[in-house]
C-alpha cells in the first residue's frame, strides 16, 4: 500500500483537513528536529483514534503516537507509516476535586487550570512541557511530585484497538515507567484526584517552582528536556558537569552550559547531531565514572538515507 492509499482510506473517519502526507515533524517536536511523517493524522474524537489504531493494526501499518513532542527525538529520515498527533484532544474538566483530562492537553495547562480553582497536588507539573498522554506513559515528575501521586485512572487503547480503563495500581507507575510504555498502549484520557488548598500557598509554590525552572533550565533553546534518567546513587547532570562536557557537542547540538542534563539545539542541529551528542555524553561519563546513563528521551524514526 502507498502513502496516498493510507491517506485515502483514513478519510472514512478523519476530515481531509486533519490528514497530512509527507509532513515535516520539526514543527511538532520540542527539539525542532526530524524528517517527515508519511501520514500525520490529527484526530478530534476518541472514536477517530480507535478507528485509526484498528486500521493500522489490520493493515500492518506502523503507528506512532505523538503528544507535545517534548520527550522525543525524531531521526532525520522521518517516520514511516502513520503518526497520530493528539493536539486537538485537549479537553480539561474539573468537577469538585476530580480532574478529567484528554491525552493531548498540556500537563502545565492542567496544572494552571486546577491551581486557578484552589486545588493542590498538581503544582509540581507547572513547568513540565509534555502532554498528559506522554506524562502518563513515563510517570512524569518534577520537584518531588509524580503523576502516580495524583492519578486515579487512565483510559487507553491497545495496539489492537481494545479500550481499557486502568486504575492507579494497574498502571504500574514507577520512576519513568508504566504499563502504558511497556505494552505500547495509546492514552486517551486520565482522571486525577486532588485536594482543596489555600490559593495563596498554591500561587506561591507555583511561582517558586517556575522561578527555579526558568533560572536553571535552558528554555531559550529547543531541547527534549532532561535527556537522561537519574542513575542510582547519582545525578545525571552532576556527572555530565564533572565530565566537563558543558558547551561541547556535535554540529549544532550542545550540552547546555546552563544545565548539564539538557542537550540543546543551539544552531540548526540535525537529529544526527543531537543523537551523537547524547552518545558522546554517555561514552564520556562511562569512561570517567563507570556509570551508564540511560536515556529518558525516546528516539524514533529512520536515519536519512
């Protein structure tokens, strides 16, 4: 089957304006890297998501889910098959202390909305750049808080198109891990339970965390966020800093001089530059400290021919 055939078949469920062929993924990722997707689909409903997943499974078409593209590096050769981009599935609903969010909503937008209604427990997420779908898959966390602390349930679709509602326990959430990532589920929505809090205290905490983030992270350049998981007994950023790697890199990619745990697209980097910089950091830290740095970011797609 050809790319055009896939696109034509998807018109059964998806409006023509929401299907793009040979679409550059640079504008959909936080690193501003990557080649083209064969077919990019922007579903507007959960039914459309399920239909596309079933179609891909039944026709053996590769399928990738893309949220805010914050924790992902797309290789220069792009992505074969269909990419599902969840940006239009962004509803956030607050009822008392219960919060419902669709997969494509930004986690920081959820944080902002619940804070405005004096709900506490989600302040840790005020600066996390990803979507709820990505946050669920990797149990996103920052400043002492994690998704697993507040989520009550998550609705997912299996690769075969089966709908599942998973409780907190069933999600198997641990440090940057979940059953979602393990089994390749597609997140549709999540429900969180928070608590009523003091508005002034919530605002002060968010202001403090925002200051910490803006003063310490290289937000002025495109990046995939924190590149490496925290190795047992160490901090990745400290190991990289002590390896004197800040300011070094390949091509247009560079280990941030502001925060060693970040690799930035400083000067029109290619994905190859970015990935080779990651590998250089891993190699150097292994040589100097005998510590293996495991990537937190996901690398997808194909190398340029």
